[in-house]
C-alpha cells in the first residue's frame, strides 16, 4: 500500500520524505524526546539515513514497513515519526512505535497518533495483532497505550541496550476484534 495518508481529527499520517530530515532530527536529536526510546539522540546524518531507508522500504513489494510523518492537520507541521513494521515470524502481526516532539506533549497527540497507526493496521492492512513496547519509567507512554485501546502484556527483561546498559521493556498489544469492538 503506497502512498499512505491517514487523517484523524487533528493529525495526518503521511509518507516520510527527504524534506522531513530537519523536522525528524529536531525530535531524534532531542534528549528529552529520546530519553525513553531504544536509542540515544541521533545526528542529522543518522536521521537522513533512516529517512532514506524508510523511503526505499515504502516502495518495496511486498511492503513490510510503514515509516510515517505525523503532521498537524491544520498547519501541516511535522511533529512526530511513527513506524509500523510487519512481523515476519507472526502472520498478520506488526509492532508499532512513535516519537513526538516534546513541544506537542500533553495535548492528546500521543493517543491520537497511536489510534491512527492502529487504524492503518486494522482497517487498511487487515492485520490481526499489533504490539508495542515502552521503557519501564515511561509512565506517559503507559497511559497513552492504554487510552489507545491496548492491553499491557508483560515485561521483556534486558530487551534494549541503550546508554551503555540493558533495559527492560513493557509490552502491550491489541487484537483486531478488540479494535473493532472499541468505541470510537
């Protein structure tokens, strides 16, 4: 499925492009924005490579990764980066993640982004299961994933190596029938 564009009340998910490097770098180079992610702040060159790889994967058949810009619907400004990656070991399953610029936190954009990615997964791609993971100290992400309709599943011990240390991840998931039964 290419190109992807999915609108929610205040946001639009769209294909990432080379013109988005600076806006994504503003997120991925920000220590506050990456504090709970699985990587340390990134350089502009690293972000450029991520976006270039994402653009190539967008046109690969069959497509197994959706790396999308999260933009404000009204202004068109890029405020985040979302990813949905199909799992080659689980049929009709994917993992999702996203990062938003800290200047946009605390207004519900996280939940709206998660729900937009889930709508893509279930309503457009016909997936059966989507899962996500968060750092144990990221309590805001815990609330966001629950509000998006996901359920906490458990802990993956020493799952991520970041800042010179192993860190656990807390996992969440939602199934297609749960998504379809959830209120709008």
